[in-house]
């Protein structure tokens, strides 16, 4: 850990796995003096992404900054254990069957209307505006139980004891993006050219309410996909999940918490909550190890942790640098759909930081409780 040497503004604590890129440091410089920002914590997976870097937790008193949450509100992880040995995926026939199953059951973009999930657990009428309610009723139903693109994935893994696990990374799909867009149109430019909403006003409260709805939608989305994977494994191999061995968390949100003896709005953008004793999931890049962790409740970090390895190369740079052979070498020992070579190059393991260095840099934030190795990766087209 190192403390900040930046100019006077909100205090910053920084945990780094490698030197921070200049563009990320400049973005942090812009955010620090923003109105009402009282503390910033920078995680070791930090990298540039818009006004506020991915891998940051930021606390305010009354203002909420949608850009410090991002558009994929509620994006997070779900890990489920199975009562089986991961050895079953040594058989190419089994691996092929399991690789096909998500493609049949978990669309990347939309479900067919005949196979759409209902929103019974989510009251659409709770959303603050007719535009959002209309989107939820139509697109929200069709996208529930879908993966999305980019760095979202379904991955089968094995732990140190040889147990089979599934890990799912996805978020709120179009709903989260629309919540951000809708409320930014009502926000006011504050210092540092950042748009904010005052939570003492109706507009500010509406954003908090809608982003909470999007978080719950994202959780339901992961649960729907988890149910599809569980049913596929049950159908193919007669294997059941181990219900007590399930972990869920999200890493894009804002919520009111108590820190430093004050009630603060903690914005996390690519930062996982790490309250003392809380379970979490820190994925590596596609094809590398991942971790289950337990929070230590470090106040200086706003009780937060890295949410993954963190990008090292932009998607464009990764496509330029790595060809199909590079991808195959980096994914050695991990089953994936070879028809997606060109799509997957931008997510190749070497496009990301070394997750082992990320974990070493945040030992005072989260200890490792379980290490998992990838066996099979499914990603949408």
C-alpha cells in the first residue's frame, strides 16, 4: 500500500499491483476536488474508464455521481459449488456437452419471448419514470437471464479439493445503462466537470431508488443464469449443487454506509464490498485463476476490495497485439468455443493484470479463502 502524493483535496488511499498509468492518475486528480467528495480509495485493479476509473470507491455526504457507479449497475459475481469432482470435464465429450449447454440456455443478448423470465420478484411500478418502466416491461423481461458481451462470462472451475464450481459475471444489461442515462439528463455539472444529483432532492432520491432496482435486477439476472447452469449440469450428469456453497456479490453501485463516524454515500465502480467477514469473489482474467475471499473491513479502503484482475490493455490494443495462436497458447488447458477466436482475443488473459499481484497488493483488505482454476469458459458472441 502507498498513500497518495496528489494535490490537496479529498484524502486518497491507494493499493497498487503495478504503477498507475498516467491517464488513470490524471482522472483521479480530476475527481479529488469534486464537490462533496470526502474520501477516495483506489484498488489494485484500477484502470481508466470515463470520468471515474474502474477500481475506485468514493464517498460523498449528499451528492451522488452516476459516473462513479457506471452504466452496468449491479454488475457482479455468482459462484455455485456442485457435489461432484471436476474430473468429469477431463472427458472431451463431457466438456463439449457442457460448453454447448450455456449457448442453448443462456443467450448473450435477448431471450425468445416464449422463453422469457417474468419479473415477479421485481415490481416494475417502483421505477421512477414511465420510460424506465416501459423498458423494464419489454427489454427487461427479454434480457433477464442473458449474459451480455465484453468481459461477462460463465466459467466452470475447480478448487483445491477438486470440487466443481461455476462462476458467473454479468450485470443489469440495458436497464442499468438506461437508469444512468435517464438520471444524468437531470443531473447538474458540479466542480471537476462531473454531473451530480443532490440526494436531498426528489431527483437525487429517484436515482438512488432506481439504481437499487437495477442492482436487484442484476442479481436476479445472475440467479436466472445460475439456475440454467444448474439444470444443465443436473440433466447432463445427474449432479446437484451444494446449496450452502454459494457466493454472490456486486461491484458497481452506490449505497449509504457508516464510515469514519459519518453517514456517507459510498460509490463503488469496479470495487467489491469487503465488510469484515463478508464473502466475495475476485475473478482473474479469462483462463487464469480466481479467488474466493473474506473481507477484513478496512476503513481506509471504504471497506472495499478489487473486483478482479483489471484491464492492462484496451480491447482495441488486445485485438491488435494477440492473434488466434496467442489466444490458444494463453488458454491452454481451458475449454472454449474456437469459433469465437476473434471475439475472445480482446479478453485474452494477457489483456489483464496478473490477478496474483492484485491479491498480493490488497492483503490487508481481503484474505483468500479458496483458489479456483478455470476448466471451461463460455462467452456470448
